[in-house]
């Protein structure tokens, strides 16, 4: 048995790499499409709201009514901005998750290939090379363990960041709501 790859193995690896590239490309296009749709819908909504707000401002008859109108327009604007930011974050988060899954799959395949090659090399290696093979396997196991630890830490950091974004978003909406209610009471 040879340690070198056969033409069939090279063809299979090339096919797998092309499939991975196609998967990543499709994912990127899908996420770009989602982001574009979000931006177009947001732009349309902003335009419609601007026209409605302009009509409302033109109908104002006194300062009291102007103050009331301004405070009533602030909260929906902030809520829409927060919803937009949340949607962008979700798209980016899902995209990162998809990339992570592909990367993890590639790392697993690479590890499997290296383990197979090491086993083949160990079978055809001269006597006494067991220690060297064991050392390489140990190093690979340590690298995999470090990668797993790093991956888990990164996922935990992402979850914490997501929770912080959600908390900040809710706090912003509540603060604007409270300010709007206070301003409405002062105007009345």
C-alpha cells in the first residue's frame, strides 16, 4: 500500500471541494438576497413613513400639537431601527453559523484523512518508528482538543454577545417608550 493518493482519491477530494465551494457560494448568495430584500423593504417603509409624517406635520395647527406629534413619531422610528438592526444581526449570525458548520466539516475530513495516512504510514514504517507515529497522533489529538475548546469558547462568546444585543435592544425600546410617554404627558 502506498501513502500517496490515487487518481480516484484526488478526483473524490476535488469533487468534495467543489461541492463545498458551491454550498458556500449558494449560502452567500442567499444571505445577500435576504439582506437586499431587507434593505429594500426598509427603504420602502421609510419612504412611506416619511410621506405620512410630512402630511401629519403639514396638518399641525399649533405648537402643542407639534410637540405631541413629534413625540408620537419618535417611538415607531426607534422601534423600526431596532428591528432592522436585529434582522441584520440575525442574517449575519446565520451566515457565520453556516460557515462554521462547513469549516468544522472540513476540519473533520482533514483529521480523518491525516489519521488514515498515519495508519498507512505506520503499517509500512520501519521497526521502532511506533514512538514517532504515536507522537504525531498525540500532537494531532492535542490540536483537535484545542480546536474544540476554541470552538466552544467562540460559540459561548457569540451566545453572550447575542444576549447582550437583545438586552440592549430591549433597553433602548423601553427608554424611548418611557421618554415618549413622559413627553406626551408634559405636552398635555
